[in-house]
């Protein structure tokens, strides 16, 4: 672009883009004319431009400018990236259905065939021989043991054994006369001496209850009323531990003619 004046104000440079758009519009309107040079008057103070036909149209506070309408061709820019593939177009409408063809004529019905004769039932053949016995299957896994059933009632005591061949010592003859067939003393006695709660007492006497000791025969006792004894042994010898508990059964361990008793009233054992 060739200009006749090189002095431009700041305002003129800012409005150059707007002037260029105006020039393009003017060039479009004058397509019939072969315009190759553009003329304009620039304000001396503001630099504002206005397109004119010749310099005679410039005012006293303006100066005349001109430049070629078409500038030199610039270098070719780099090739742009390929655009993204556009979405698929909508499917076109379905074509109209063709006309229905004419129905063909119904053919004649064929004749019914004759019923065949029923064949005679053949005789049943003889039974085949029995097959060999198969091998025994593997033994199944043993099932889990069921819960233990309730204890049965205590059976009657067996008859007394035959007396030994040895002679009974004289100092035991009086004790033997006082013992019954059960091995317990014939009379129940009260243990009045002070004992330690939970201690076992081996004696020829039978402490049947009402005193400080009772027979150690596995009997159940209520926890209520026997809390001191329950606190020393718990329910390790039987009972549910909630309402009752059992004393140890020592009958099988007592020597002949003697009995184990357990102290239930007396001194509570000390940890010291």
C-alpha cells in the first residue's frame, strides 16, 4: 500500500481498521468501476479518515491521502489440521410399500387315503439273564454325634460280695455291726464340729443333712440357700449353674464301710 503522507496521529491508527471496512464496502458498491487507487482526507488533529474522490474535497484542517486498493500477495499460510468427522446424516424416509399381489386360486383337495390294517402284537421275548452285581460303593462320611440323652435312673445296688478269706480285725468288728448293706452308717448324724466349706470328710458316719456336712454322692443342691458352697465349686460337678449345682460323687472312691461327706456350713476358705 502506497501512502502520500507518513505522519499519522494515534487516533488515526486506532480507526484504521474501521476505515478499511468502509473501503471494502465502497469497493463492493463500485464493482462496475475499475478502482485501483483509494483517496481519503485525514483530519490533522484526530487522524480520522473519510473516503473522497479527489484531493479537492479535503478541508483546511485535513490532508489528502491515497493508496492502492489491492496490496501485494502475502506468502501462503501453513495447511490447517483436518477437521473432525461430522455426524452421520439422518436416515432417509422409507419407500412406499408396493401393491399387494393377487391371491392365487385354491387347488383341489386330495382324496383321503385308505386306513392301513393294524399289525398283530408280537409275542414277548424271554427275559435276559441278570447282570453281575456291581461293586460296593464307598462308605459315607459318619454323621455328627447326636446330643447326649438324659441320665437314666440309678439301678438297684448289687448284692453284697462274699466275705474275704481273711479274718476281720477285732477293732473293726464293732464298726461292721453298725454299717448297712449300702456301706453307709445305719443312722444319720449331724456334723457339729467347725469345718472348712468345700472340704471332704472321710468317715464311717453318714451325715445325712441338717448339719454342717452332707454325703458327697453327686446330689443336686439349689443355689439359693447354698451360695457359699456354690461360690467355692460352681457347677463343675453338674447342675445348670443358674438354679442348681451338684456336689462331687465320691461313692466309688470310698473304702469299704466308709463314706465321703462334704462340708456345707462352716468357715469360708480364705485366699491366704
